C-alpha cells in the first residue's frame, strides 16, 4: 500500500468526518399578520452550508384550512392578495405556488449561512377569513434543503411570549431526496445508447 494511497484515504476520512459534524440549521418565524408582515428565514448553519430550497405545506395547520392567496378576489379569499415577493437577503432562482395552493416551494441560487431572507405572501382561510396571523399556522410543516445534501424537516410551533407568531421547529434530518427523472427519460437514454452503438458498428465495418 503506497504512501500516496494512505494519504488519500486519510484525507477522505477527514472530509467525511467534518461533513458528518456539519449541522444545517435555520430560523423561520411567521410573526403577525401574514398579509402585511414579512416572513423571515435565517440560515444559521454551523459549517457554512447554503440553503438551496425551502418549502411550506399549510395542510397540517391545526386552527383551520389555509391557502396561499396570490390573486385578488380569487377563490382562496374574496379580498386583496399578496403574491410571493422576495424582499431581501437571498437570490431566488424560482418559486412554485398558485392561488389556493397549500404548498410553496422556493429554489435559491444564493442563500449563504448568516443571511436572513425576507419575503411576502398572503395566507388566508378558504372559509372566508381575510386576516391570518402566524399563530394560526401552528402545525403546518416545512423543509429546507442544504448544499451539503441534507434536508431539514420541521413543524411550525408556538413562540413563547409572542401570541401571534409561530416558528420552525426541527423534527428531523434526512438526505435530500433525489429529483425523479421524467417518465420517458430511461427510454430516451436507451435510444441514444442504441444509436451510438449502431454508429460505432458502422464505423468498424467501413
């Protein structure tokens, strides 16, 4: 066994150990009226991990049936709305939600450790309430994907001493789920492989 091999193995062990010790963390608070007060996410990771995605699922909220109200006078609520609007602190590459949806997914191209991302979006009760406060979303869930390949799971919980707020509380850490390939993708790859084989065979026979 060569010294070069031993040095490489030692370096790999050090890297894997440091990666295992890294703990992706965030602080997320919904404080006050969701129509007029911004949402705030702070990347508090201890080893410099960036947040690459963040998502909210309102389905679990225990106080009622809530939805994102992004279009004025819409089915979610017959009132003024606020669409997803980044304010400051991170660079958003894309977001996914629609009026009446219970899901919001945000993809970041830059959200470094120590940064706080502020954004607006209106949440309403599809039963007709036009004013929803942060504490009403207790029980809703969220996730955050980090640049080290880990996903942080959490639930919105009460905030001590703040009656109209809820905050992200971690419930677990898992590997970031792989993005599934499109249904026809394996067939496309197989077709390309067959074309390549036929071209190579033709060249050999020429």
